[in-house]
């Protein structure tokens, strides 16, 4: 049974979220601030964290940053009372996988939790298959049905990154850091060039589409 850590200084919200998560078959742990959340995370197995931005002692921004340093693959769902684009971008830059704006529907939250856990399991494997497309990280081979395709290394890594967590938005900065490296000195618009080439290569493939999220970045949507 996956364990979800809910970090929010509002007791009513924590209780509501935990109630719906329990009803959906999840175990939960609670924290009233970021510092408490880190202590809980260090003391038990946690499979996903739901964290509020506005918390005392340590806010959600810092908590997100510390959790991502501790575990780069831990799914993080951020809650925010605001919906400004810059807050979403900042959350994604710090490592959040998804976000919900308060007030939110608890049923939507549990659905997003299930989706994130599913994406994480896909992302932790060395092969990813969606529809008629198979990506093999060990051999860098791409299979489109029975046809084998050869992609330049960076195009493969970009596609693999997006496909590993379908539906997740990645900013240009995240993709540059994770694929080209933090010391990359080039223009982050190189991402746009590689995305354009991938779209052209798979233009006739109905199994997925790389979508531009204006003001945020890119995400891959799978159609099965």
C-alpha cells in the first residue's frame, strides 16, 4: 500500500485530504510544516508527497527543493492558493511534478496521486512503451511497431525523459539541466529545435503528441 505524506499547516485540509486518500486505498502521514515533513520523510517509507506552498518554519518551495535533493525520483504534488503562471513555473523548476490550485476537488487530488504513482513506476524502468512505440534506454533503440529507428542521442534522451512521465510538464530549464547538464552554456531554445525535430520524425504516429504548454514548457501526451 503506497504511503502519501501530506504537508499542510491547515489541519482541516490535511484531514480532508487524508480521508479521501484512505478511502482510495492509500496509507498517509501528516506534517504541519516543511521541517516536520522532512523529519517524517526521513523516518519512514514515503511514496509521494502532497505539499502546500504557504507553510511556517519551512515553506513548500524549500521543502520541494530539499525533497528533490534527497530523492530525485520522489513524486511531488504541490498545492497553491494562487494560480499565477510564475508560481507554477517556479514549482516545476524546483522539481514539482504536478500542482493543484486551492480550493480543489479531493477526488481530483486522489486521481492525480494515482496518475503520478503510475508515471513514477513507468519512469523507473529502462524501457518505456506507449502505443506502438518502444524506447530502450540500455540500447538507445527506438521501435515503431516492427521498424527500428535511430535517433541522435539528445533527441532520444529528450523523448525518453518526456515519455517517462507522460502528462508532466517540463520547463526548458529542467530539460537543459537534466539532459545537457547544468554547465551547458548554450541557448535554452535548443530545446525548441529538438522538439521540432521529434515532432517531424513522428508526425504520422498517432500514439503520442508533444504539446507546448505556453509559458511553462513541454509535456508528452499518450493516446492509447
